[in-house]
C-alpha cells in the first residue's frame, strides 16, 4: 500500500518518540488496523536503532545538578501581571449597544502546516544523525573494528579460489632392444623393453636348453651394489615380465643384461651361481613420440 508523506513522517517520528499523545494514539490506531503500516514503523525502528547502539548511556556529573539549582535560585523573579482597568459604565453600554463585526479566522490550515513542518524538521534531523552515525560506524569498522559491538561487526567473507596449473605433457619414452649373445657372437635371446610401461619381453632365438637347468636373466649396473634377478626365462619362445617398474629409467637404459645357467627354478638366494654366458645392452629402436603442442 502507498502511503503519503505525512504517514511516512508519522511513522518515523513514532520510532523516534517525538510525537505528542494525540499523534501517538493516531499512529497506534493505524497500526492496529493496517499491518502494512506496522511494517513501515518497524522499518524506521530498524534504521534508527543504529543510533541507540552507537551511543551508550551517559550519567550526568553531580555538579551539573548543582549548577542547575544555582541557576534557578539566582534567576530574577517574574514581574506581576497588571490587568487593564475596567472601562466606564457608559462606554461599556455603548460598546454593548453597538454591534461590531469581528472577523473569524480559520487557523486550522496554519496549525496543520506548522505540524507538518515540525514533523519534517524532526525527520530531517533524525536522518542527518543517522547518516552521521553510519559514516562514523564505517570509519570505526575500517580502522578500529574491535571497538564495535559484535552485532555491528561485519562477518569476514571467505572466498575459495581454485587455481589450476596446466599439467606438464607426459614424457613418452621409446622402445629399446638388447641382443643377448655369447663370446661366439651368435644371438641367443632378444630382450625388448617398453620405455613407458617398463615391461620387458625375452624372446628365445638360439640358446640350446640344458637338462635340469634354467636360464635366469640379471640386471647388472654400477649404480646397484649387486646384480638383480629379473626372473627365470621360461621354456617357451617368449617370456614377459613387469619387474623393471621398480628401477629408474637411467638404471634401465645403462645396465648390462646377462643370462646365467642356474639350477632348475632359478637361483635360490637371488645371487648368480655361474658366470654369465650371454650379455647385451639396450639400444633405442623406436624414438619417443613428440607430444602435440598445447593450443
């Protein structure tokens, strides 16, 4: 519902407490009949309530009352009121016998305009005080936030920012192969290693089997304290193993791969028990793929 400026000013003065008894009764009657007007009054109470929270109670000093009493006691007495003398009887009779036209002045508009002017002056003063209080509160909040009551402090805003860094392109390794051969030079096994997965495959070519024995593959590197077993080479043409995943790429690429003849099932203690009969080193056969440029 739309309200006039007078109604809005009445609501503001009611919240301030500056209305007289008749005007307060008028506002309370409107509030009892109109729920929307109650909301207008409550809105003003909320706006002007910051003034009460910003200003604390101040107890006047005792000497102030003494000064007031002293000022009242020293004030000069008021002069007595002197009434004019009554007119002579003859003049009174003439005044009564001759009717005089007295103009009647309707001052209701003047009274109403004066009340409106007073109301708007009070409202303007309240809004000026409210603006000053808000400016002071903002200044205190910026420079001395601990001085404000907890209800007036603004809550800190926490904003979570997710920063995504571009992932580095994976290094794509190539394919490696080693020809394991003896002193005669004839290849006995071909070892292939995938540089990405570090899985390897041993292919038997010309190594003759030995009855009751097993061929065992070893990794020998100066970066390791002793040879490391990569397992027994199976009886088939191909033997695949994933055991290189525990070694660095530099160790894999620079190591010597050797085959020894061990008892059936391989070395029982992880140490070679014979001299290597076939050895070889890895060479790169397929270069790593070049990653596509980021766009």
